[in-house]
């Protein structure tokens, strides 16, 4: 059961800004490079011509893998490999790169190599991963544009697992790097990182709920505090935190156990020295450290006197070898609570047999005790986790399969459909979380034309056709590339029943499209219905235009659809259809901005779509709010003209405050219009007003129509990775 998944729903009902605490709050003195990204200037040195997918196809994949394998045991003096093998370190790097993903808004994850930038490069949970990334630089440099950092992080994790005998399910490349910190993601509002006090986001006064869309239990963590909630070593409460946070990235109990136990078959935790002996995080560090943080003396590093999490020790006697030791030890021994040299809570086996001791990370002839974190202990203490753990203890093949699949899901969950995967190791098997869509065929021009005339003659209003297409395509989010018109999942549960889609009206339109579509797929026909309606609306307004159409979409079946997992795509607010289910914790116009970003729209594209959809009458519930025209159903710039008309005086009418407004004739006092925040913001906000003026100007009527159509087509094709 998905709980608290609406991205704008706070557990405590509080109000928040869209982005919460941002890089500028954490590092007010940081070099503000974004002054150079004004006026559309891109920070991406590769330029717009560069297509990463094409470059990846020229990659010598096997040579890269061989180099990565060699790197695993090529220990560097500035950060020697524990046990002579960097594999575990790279697995943790890959897992933390992917593990920021959350289902509620699809953001986070390894998709653009964000671990290179603030705040992620400086999160306490990412401690010392700056070194792991730097170890990869010679290889990144060698293969250059043919492999992105984002892909390299994940591939390094895969090769690490393979090189230590672990099971791997496959690898899909295709994550293009970004060259700037993401500015659209909400990481929370706390003003301190995790380690400055006993805080946790799950509180009794918040109904034990984790604020959505967050998927970590505290600011600066990937998921949970390894020492236990708020640093309190309680494995049962740790299980609660783990369940909530892993669920937020779409992982069930079995996947959670397999991932955590499988990961901790490898490597060690670092807590040999008190954390107050370390310097700050990379983003705030001295220039001469060249991007490194958490600095320690070279001789300390040499000796392995390193602190990362503060917990110290390996989980198993064979930290560079895949196997069943983790569960064997977890169940063989009773554990006592101890403190690491850095002062962290951790659990130590009582009276371990000598062969169950771990080698020292620098001196294999020395044996040291193994350990478990409080989160590891949860896998034994929580009754549900325990059942799974015992099964895996007794059935290594089951663990192998579960770990390999869960790791693959972890690392690819934010990549969207399989059409985006590249390379020779893409698994043939379709997985339900990939939202599979069968290939479609391109319809003939005659069939397209015949369908367009038939649907226009079917008697449905322009608005109903436009709404069906919009409902179908606008679920797309570029964060994890889910949703969109391809697959025609609009005709399946749960989407067909979403309130924002006016289910009854939609069902009528869809069944008529089904009757008329002939050889077209439903997915193509739904898009085409709206496009035909837009063309007619433009024609009726005196503009002879064609809406470009690219067919070839396929129709997904119910069996290919994990209905539960689509719940997170349901809009609780959709400015484009002037819809607001209930007041959210974030301002309605900020939710509009968020949605526009997920659709990949620019400011003018957002404006022209809102203005155009209003005059087409595309509102949910067919409300008149914001329909600032006397001739609805015609594609005109009336919305902008009337919005900016000083003859209208606006005031709030909504008793709950400021969501609805009435516009009256300034002279007569007569009511002219009704509108919402997401209408008036295009006149009240100075920057949006500047754009509205352009679309209202005499001489720009055609521009308005052309821009609307271009933005419309962009949304209709947003998920067409097959034609990109
Ligand atoms: C290391 C906690 C899940 C893979 C660690 C460390 C901690 C930790 C505290 C020690 C870091 C250090 O001090 O160097 C947790 C918790 C988890 C979790 C609380 C979830 C509840 C995972 C998962 C994976 C993973 C899902 C991968 C599938 C690793 C590996 C290391 C590690 C390979 C060793 C790194 C090294 O040797 O340098 N983890 N982890 N962990 N973790 Fe996890």
C-alpha cells in the first residue's frame, strides 16, 4: 500500500516552499556560476548537437569493462584499496548514486550523474565517495564522451560485483550527464545534516508518516540512519524506517532484504577515528584539496585510520567474495551493542569462532571482529524481514536471483522504458517496473486522414477530444521517463478513473475512438483525436495550420501494467486543466511550475499551453475558470488579451482564501470572469506577465497559434524515445 505519495502532501499539513533548502542556503558563499547561465546559455560544454546515445554506440564496451576490472585491484597510495580491492567501495558509490531515486516525483537516481554536484557530493552519507569517483577519472578520461559519468558509476558497480563473484542481471547504458546541480528537486527543509542531532522525519505528531516526496529519513542520508532512528540503536524501529524509505523507491520487503544483505556481503564500514578530526564536506573545502572533503592525514589513510560513517568493521570474514556469510553470521551469533572507535553504535558477534573473524583491511594476517549495523540487525529482528532472511540463508540461489534483480531495478528504475537502454548487456526479459509497451506500427497517411475526419464528425466537442489527448500524454515526467501517451494506459486502471480525467466523459471519447480507429493503435488515435481538434479550433479561428503527427505508438495491456505503481502519477493539481483536488502544502502555481518542468517545458511553452488550453475549454469538470474568451473552442490568444485588460478588476471569492478569483467590469461592476491562481499568475508575476504580453500583442496572433501547436506536439511526443 502506497502511503503519502502525493509530492505536495506534508504529513503534518504544514506549508512549504517548492524547493525547501537549496544549495544557496547550504553554501551562500559558493561560486554562483548560474550568472553565466542566464538568457538560455547552457552550462553543457558538449553543446546541443551532441547525442550521448550515438556516442555510447561507438564505445568499446568490453575494453571499458576490462579496464574497470583492472582498476579494482590497482591500489592508489592516496586512497589505498581495503583488502586490495576497490569493488565494495564502487558498489557503495553506485548504490548511493541510484538510491536517491523516489517514486513520488520520479526525481533522484543515477540518471544524470548528480553525485558529482552539490548537495549530493557533500551529503554525510556520501562521505569519501569523492575518492571513489576520482579513482574512476583515468578511465573516464580515456573513454571520454563515449561513456557518461552517470553510466560509469553504475557500470563500475556492476563490474565490481562481477569481479567478486557476485550475480549480475544486466546493464543498460544511456544516462546522459548533466553539467550543473539540479535545481528542481526538493530534498527537505531541515537546516542541519543528519549528524548534528537526534532528528528523524518520522514523528508521532506527523502520524508516523514520511513527508512526500522524500525517501530518506533525514536530510543528508540516502535512506536510513545506520545506527538506528535518530542514532538510537533500536533494530525494530530501524526496520520501520527501512520499510518506509525503500517503499518510497518502489522496493518491497524481499527486495530490501536482498539488497541490503547482498550489498553488505562486500566491504567494510569506516569508523576508526573520531569524526571531529575530519575537515568539511567537498563543496565547502579549501581550494588546494581540489574537490575533496573529509580530509585526513596521508599516513592515517595509509594505516586505514579512516572514518566515513563512523561505524567500523566488515560484515563477513570474506569481504571481497560473494557468498552466504552475511546471513550465516547474522543467525549463527548473538550480538552485543558496542561502540566503534569513532563512537558509533554497532553490533558485534559474541565469542566469534576465529574463522568468522574478518581480515584487517590493510594487513590480512591480522584478524578483527566483524560487525552489524542496527539496520542489518533489523533484517534479523523484524518478523517479516526475518522470514525472508532465513529463506535466503537456506537458499543461496534464491538470494543470488533476488539480489541480481533488485540491483538491476535499483540502478535502472529511473531510466524509464527499455527503449532508452543501450549496450550489449541489456536483458531480454521485460520487467513490469519498466512499464513495457509493445512496438507499434506507423499508420498510413490515408488512415490518419480518415480517422481525423471521422473523429471530428463524431459529435464530441473540441474540448472533450483535447482533454482526452492531454490526459493521455501529460502524465509524462522526464524525471524517471514514466507516463506519456505511448501504451495508451489512459484506457486502463488507474488512469481511466482519475478525477482529473473526468472519467465519464473520457470513457465516452475513448469508446468512440476505439470504434473509429481502424488500423491505428489506440495510443496513436488518442493523440490524433486531440491534434485534429486543435487543427479545427485553429481553422475556425482563421489559421490554416497542421499539427504534426508521428504515429507508431503501441498499446500496453493490463498484464503489462503495474496499476499500483501508476498511482504516483496521478495529478492532485494540474494547472493545464485548472484542476486542484484539495489545497496542497505547496502553492498551486508552484505545482504548475513543477509539472511544467517534468513535462520538459520552457516558460513560454508553459504559458502558451495554459492560455491555449483555456480557450479550448480543456478544464477538468469543464469549469469556466480561466476561460477568458467569448468564443471557447477557437484557438485564439483571447486568454492573454483579456487577462491583461485593465477594464477588469480582480478580487478573491474563495472562502478558503486565495484559490479562486472573480473579475468584474471596472466601470459597471458586472461579473466578467472567474479564474484561479494559475490563471492570474500570468498577469501578476512580472516575468510571466512579460511573456503574456507577447502573446497578447497585436500581430502575434499567428505566433501564438504556432507556439501553442509546437508545445502541444512536444507534450504528445515527450515519451517517444523510439523516434528520438
Ligand atoms: C557500506 C549502511 C544498504 C552496499 C555501508 C556503510 C554503512 C552502510 C553505514 C559503511 C560506510 C563506511 O563507513 O564506509 C547501509 C544501510 C543500508 C544499506 C543503513 C540500508 C538500510 C546498502 C545497499 C547496498 C549497500 C542496498 C548495495 C546493494 C554497501 C557496500 C558497502 C556499504 C558495498 C561497503 C563499502 C566499502 O567497503 O567501502 N553501508 N547500507 N548498502 N554498503 Fe550499505
